[in-house]
C-alpha cells in the first residue's frame, strides 16, 4: 500500500474567508423597509376586516339557524306521535337549501330532508345522513360538511320528546367572505403600487441632499491634503445645511469640519514656514560667532604674531558669551512653548520695577529715567521673580538701545480693577509702522538682511528679546501689548494679581503674538 505525501500546511490559525455581504444603499433599504411595512399593514387590515365581516355574517347565520330550528320544532310538535314525519318542511317560508331531520330519543336520525327550490323536499342519502350524526342536543351551533350539499351550520333542539335538527348552508357566507378578501386584496395591491411609487419619489428627493453631502465628502477626501496649497475646498451648498433636517445637520457639520481642516492645514503650513525661518535665522546667528571663534583659534594656532593673544581670547570669550546667550534664549522659548511651569511665589512688582529702573539708569546715564507708582493696592503677583525681572530689564534696555540720548523713559506700575499693569513709555522715534505687526516675532530686526551692526550697542541683537519677554508674560497668564507712533512708544504688561484665581488665557494684543511668541524692538 502506497502512502501519499502530505502537503505542507502553514502553521498557526487557519484563515477562513467569509463571503462579504453586499451592503445595499440607504435608499434601497428604506424602500424595502417601507414596502415591507406597507405590505404587513395591508395584510393585517385585510385579515382583520375579513375576520370581523365573517364574525358578523356567522352571527347573522346562527340567528337564522336558530329561527329555522325553532320553527321546525314548532311544526314537529304539532304531531309528536309521528316520530319520522317532516311534513313541516312543506310549509312555505323555509329557505332554499335548508336541511331538517327528526331524531329519536337516542339521538339517532330517523328522517332527514333538504328543501329544494320550487320542488318538494328531497330526502338525504345514507352518506349524507351519516355526516349529521353525533351532534349534541344542547342548542349550540355546529359546522358540518354534507357530501353533495356543501358546508352547513347546524343545531339540534328539543321540546318534550320531540327532537329536531335544522341547518342552513354556509355557501352564501363563504362566497361573500371570498369576494371581500379578493376585493380587499386588489385594493391593497393597487394601494401598495401607488404608495410604492410615491415613496420611491419621496425617498429619492429627500435623500438628494444627503447624496450631495456624500459627494462633497468624497471630493474633499480626494484632495491632496498632505502636500501643496490646500485652499478652496468644496463646501456643501447652503441649501443643504438647513439645521431643521438631519441631512442639513450633517451638511453643516461637514462644512465646519472642512473649515477646521483648512484652518489646521493653514496653521501647519505657517508653523512649518516659521520653523524653517527660525532654523535659518538660528543657524545664521550661530554661524557668525562660530566663524569668529574659529578664525581667532586658527590665528593663535599658527603662532603668527599678527594679533595679541589677550585680544584674541577676549574676542573668543565675547563671541562665546553671545552664542551662549542666544542658545539659552532659544532653550527658554522651547521650554515655554512646551508649557513647562515656572517657579511661583509672590512678587512685589513695584520693588522689582524700581530696582530695574535704577539698574537702567546706571547703564544709560544719557537718558532721562522716571518711575511712577499709581497703586490702589499692594502690587503683588504670583510668578517667577527672576523671569519677570528679565522682562522688565529687557524692555528698559530695549528703550535705551533704540532711542537717542536725552530720551525720557517712564516706567510705571498700576493696580486696580483686578489687574496689575507695568508700562514702559518713551518719547523716542518709535517703531516703524511696517515692523510693528511683527515686532513680537522671533528673530525680528529692523535690518531684514540679517546684517549686524549698530553704532549704539555694537550690533542689532539676535531679535529674540521681545519673543522671550512675550513668552514669559504669557506663561504667567498675562499679556504684552505695544503701541507706537513717532514720539511715543509704550509697552504694557498686564498680570493677574495674587489671589485673583486662575489666570486668564494668555494672549498678546496690539500686534498679536502668534503661537510662537516673539523679538526686541529693532
């Protein structure tokens, strides 16, 4: 006996492919559901009507059977001695097809006849008589099928020793019920056809808005959302956004979603552009001091006495310090962007501003420095004192660096109305109008070519000062505003006072600060 080699079977679970069930459209399912419902309703109405009509006709027939039995019993009681006499059937008034019989004391049928139209009553055959046997003498109605005559409604009544069986045919009732069912079925079919046509038109028209919404969604899904400019996405027509209907609600929701998608993509594109610009600016800012350090290091390595070693070391140290400050500012902005919490303690704003003004006066003796305190309450805020001092000192340094000698700089502190405000006001030339909307952006300088220079401070700065200041103020739940015109520039810091509850959402008004919080006045 030869053995067939076994086929290699993959180990693991056996994959069973189930036949996919074809999903029909909503329109088809609605039409099928409505049609089935209408069919069930019509069938129920037809059967209920037929049942009620049959009950009514059977009640009427039972009444006539009882009347016929009573009349037959009265006729038979006139001759009780004639036990098998059915002479009462010869009387006029009996319905055609009426069946009557005489029974003995044991309930056996002695004689039975049926009334014929325009003829004498006709006796029943043995098979017909046998169909009438065993009917209880209790006055109740019974249904029997008599061969050759049809279905009868029968009853047995007695009076004394006289027993009579009487019955009437059910053919008329059955005929009427059959005709009623046929008529109702025909009406139901016609009604179902008309209703089906109307439902088809109505469902089709009612689902048209939903179809347009689906088409819009399909068109949007084909848009290249992952690349290129994504603007002007197709919207659902206004006529299909009526909130009174479900399709309109879906259309309005889809339009809102498309708006959110466009705004999100626009924000992402702007963020990517700003990130590229940020990286380019940061690379340029870091390249300059690195190139300077590398140049001095190379000169010192050659051993050529073209430069004094102490001067070279001072320049290397200065460039290293500038590069370190730039990196620290960028790291601080990154930490603030991530939402890392700052230290929190009560800070006396008046004392902090006063100390910052004294420091600025010592550094810039060629300016006029003033301090104003307009306090309705103790100017206490919750925050990081070192970072707040950095903000105020930076704004004062900004005013000193970008205004000519003799400029008056006023630092004021105000409290009241549930807020604490710090204002830095100078009467210098102001910020150029074209630069004002971007003054809080990172690496923003008056010299857009990135050229470093400036006779007053040895350079234009990295352009991160106001970005850091705005980020710190925002992290404290405050806002930083700027207003500028020739002869008047004012920076305003608003902070929630201590004990004022949760800080308000961090925003920067005036020229609003973008999400990437922004740079010292050029």
